[in-house]
């Protein structure tokens, strides 16, 4: 069984990866919006992208983190409590 310290390190790694992945997705969304603006400005159409594509995700990481922070952290924290030795 892993120690509490090892589990905390793993949780930190997972949170770091989660933030990186979310940031990447948000950058992709912003790039799609920029491409759509440029295409509409040049009259090239939308190449299959829809307005809904740009509306589905939040505009920044802070909004997304507010929605998911408790969901992400709570299971790991409760797991740590469950495996901690009782005093």
C-alpha cells in the first residue's frame, strides 16, 4: 500500500496533467474561434465548424476549474482519509 505522501505526490501529478490538458483544449477552442473569424472575414466559410463548437466550452480555465475542482479533488482526499491509520 502506498504511503500518504506518495499518494499526495500522485494527486499533484494528476492535477498538473489535468491543468495542462485543459489548457491545451482551451487553446484549441480559442484557435478555432480565431480561424472562424478569419474565414468569415475573408469569405471562406466555416469549413464544417459551427457556432456551437465555440460555445460548448468555457472561455477560460478558471470557470472550468470552479466547476470541476471539488469533483476532481474530493475522491482523492476521501481515499487518503480512508487509508490513513486511525488514531
